[in-house]
């Protein structure tokens, strides 16, 4: 067998599929920043206020990272999708699941569950990108190596799990106030 026959073929990222996927996650992240801000307002004056302030800041930083990643791949986020993100963020500011910002309501529970769903989606994003990184996919280095930094993606994946744990803790610690009669 020749040396050429023994080489593992270099697989390139399919940007036609990956970039719209990343755009949609950017829309979700934009909305997520606002939803965590709304949750922070809902939980203001409680022991959980600091948790939601920290989570909003982390989600905002991750959104910035995702936007830089998209640009590093030579793409500008879709104007239509970013307009949609802005519209959804205005709705998120209104907090339709918990508009009165009451902690002892079904709306508060739904708000926490929605935050969990957003964080689970973000976990799936980082896990997917990690699988595409050269170390995660077993592929030879290509463009993925320069933009899909394995250690960074591993940290983001762990952070998303920790964030889910934080929201789950708030949900379970406050459930009795919502669903048990005093």
C-alpha cells in the first residue's frame, strides 16, 4: 500500500449546514440573555437573585463567543434571524410565562423550566461542536482546528451543565412555595 492510501482523508466542515445551525443558536442565545435578565427581576430580593445575575452574565459572554465563532468561520449572522432575535428578546423582557414576576405561581415554574430548556439546548450546541473539533472527531486538523478549540468547548460544555444544576436547584428549593398550601 502506498503512503497516500494510508492517509486519513481530511474532512472539512459543511458550512452550508453548520452556519444556519449556529445562527439559530445565536438567536436562542440572544433571547436567553433577556430571559435570564427577566428571571433576575423575578427573583430580585431573594437568595437566588445573585445566581440569576451571574447566569445572565455567563450567557451573555457565551453569546459573544458564539458570535465571534460565527465570524471566524467567515460568516455574518443572518439579518433576518438577528431581527427575529431582537423581536423575541423584547417579548422575553415582558416575561410572558411570569408577567407578574410572582415566585409562588405556576408561571414561575414554567419560567424556570424554560430556562432549563434553553440551557439544555446550549449544552447540545457545545457537545455538537466538540464532536466536530479535531480532537473530538478523530479527524486530521483542518479549519475546525482553528475555530473549534477543544479545551474551550469542553469548558463551555461543563459550564452549561453547572448552569442547569443552578436552575434545577432554584426550582427544587422553591417548589414547595409554589405547589404546597401553606
